[in-house]
C-alpha cells in the first residue's frame, strides 16, 4: 500500500512540478513558510499543500499520512538537487527550453488557447514560461542524478524469476489483450487542377498578408491544420520534429517574414517565423490540402481490392505485397508490420490503435486480411489501407513465458527503487537537514527507510 501510494505521489508530483509550480491565483490562498531545509535547498509549505490539494481533487478517500509521503518526496527531491550541486550536474538551457515548450504546448492544447491559460493562472504567457522553465530545469536535473546512480544497474534472469515468485497472486499484473498488425497503405493522388487551386488560394492569402492583414487571423479562418485555432502557431519545435521541407523554409526566413508556398507531407503551406532559438523555431503557418477526387479514391480502393484478391488466392503473401506495393515507407520495409511508438514493440493494446484500425481488428480473426477502408494518417493525410491480424493474445495474469520482458522491467524498476532508497538513507545521514516541528512526525527512522 505504501509503495502504491508513493508511486502515485511521485507521478502526481512530477506532473505538478510543471503544472502547479504555475500556481493558479484562483486557488485557495496558502500562507507560505519554509518547512524543511535540505543542504542549500528549501521545502515550502505551499509545495506540500498544492500537491495534497491536487491529489485530493475528485477523490472520496485519501490514505492516511499522504501529507507525510508528499513531504518526504520533496525531501528526496532536494537531496537529489543538493547532490547535483556537489557533482556540478547541470542541464543545457536548450534542453530545458525544448522540454518547457513541449509541456507548454500540451497545456495550451488541454485548456484550449494561450489566452485561456493566461486567464487560468492570472499570469502573462512570459511569466508562465519562466515558472515552467525553472520547474522543468529542476525535474531534468533530478532525473540526471537518478540516472547517475541507477543507470548501470542490471537484472539477471534468476532475479526476474525471484521477483515473479515473490509477488502476491493479486499483485501479478493483469495483461489486456494485445494484437500484432500489419498493413498495406495507398494514398489517392491529387489532380493537377486540385493542386493548382490550392496554390492559387495560398498565393491570394499570402498577398493579403503582405498587404497588411493579420497572418494569425487568416490561419484561424482558412488553415486546414490542427494549429488553426491558435492562429497557426506551432510553438518552439526542434528541426527533428518538423518536415524537412518545412525546416528548409523556416530556416531561410527572418523573423516576421512569410515564405513562398512550401510543399510537405502534410500538404501545402505558407510559413511565418515568429522566433528562432538555436536549433528550435516557433512558426505559424497556413496549411491547405488539395481535394481528392472521387475517381482517385476509387482507384486507390481498386488497387487494394486487387491485392487482397491476390493474397487470398495465395498468388502473393501479405508481407511481400506490403514490401512491393504499400506506399507507407515506415512499415513497407517490415512487410507492413506496425510498431507501437509508445513502446517500440510490435504489439498494441486495442485502445492504443487508431479508432478505425481498432474497429477493424475487432471484426477479424488471426490470419485474416480485412477489406480495404478509408482512414487518415497521423499527419492528417487521406489514405486507404487493409490490415492483417498477425497475433492476438487473450487477457491474462502476467507469466514468465509470455510476459518476460514486462516482468524483467518491473523487477529492474524495483531493484532501482531499492538502490535509491539506500542512497536516500545514506544522504539523509550525511546532509544537513532541518525539519519544522509541524512536520517532525514525518521524519523517517532508519527502520522505516529500510522497510520501504
């Protein structure tokens, strides 16, 4: 129970280091004071209370002693920060900036707009960025320290077996049904007239911008991209996260300049640079996609229908057909096999699949090839595909035969936690720590530290 509670606190606090460091002014007023000093670092009353209030939100029951668990979490974080200072561990401003912008973008997407975020926190976007930047810096530094302590830890097969055999039957992870899927994809072509029409519209929009109209307003009105609601603004992104053609255009522009028409895998754009910092750039764009004709759609479907017939007649294997004819470069080289981006494995839980893939997989058996169907890629590009269900597992409790890698990772994580707890115990003994009387009952004895 303690480990489960602590894990929840850890995950919540990591999130809140980036969210509630931006303390919303609409929340309850917390009178602040220092409740602990760890080396050269302080823990504030507000640190504890903000985490507690967030964990309490929407819960009918809070385990006893949660405030103490939160308090000790912060003590351990400050021990890591103190060690980072001793070891001169730093993170580069560019790394911090990249993480900060990614997290800020996620917040904006969640709350709806930059203006809504400013209203929620009662701060300007610049102040929010400053708070978030410092929170991300601390989180990244503590992660670096933890990595220096646990990075070389390995786990043996016998340790994995011992870990598994030591689990209470109710604690053995429950594994949802997983599937392995291969695909053949084709993209309907755009007619020359459709491309010409899109370019003409973009040229007209560019002309209006050059004559003084607001780029962001026109993006809201006309862009086909998901960033349209934000005036086409993408936020700071590294080159690696952008289409190569988009990168070339963005890096050729000065601040405020508007590009000529740029073609990327997403469609056709005009781009404006807002700001560039090293290898990162913040741009806004207007994206237009050519209309696909009914004839092109039918041609794509007919191609897949013919391939499916050949596969079902054993004239060609699905894997070879994928290598020869699938137009998705990422999967065609693997015989169409999909790789889960979250795990880099070839298996998916059903709810990790695209919605159309999900419903298709539910209707077919292992070894079946689906009928072709219309879908959309992660880039928003119209596509037609058919899939082959290569494997489906039944829901089950984890076991060493089927789920060794999962159990190996869990055993390794447990071993790392034990190493970190020993490290915290040693550092508590040798580091100056002063705890306010109000939290003295939360201070851990050697017995408690060892038990964890």
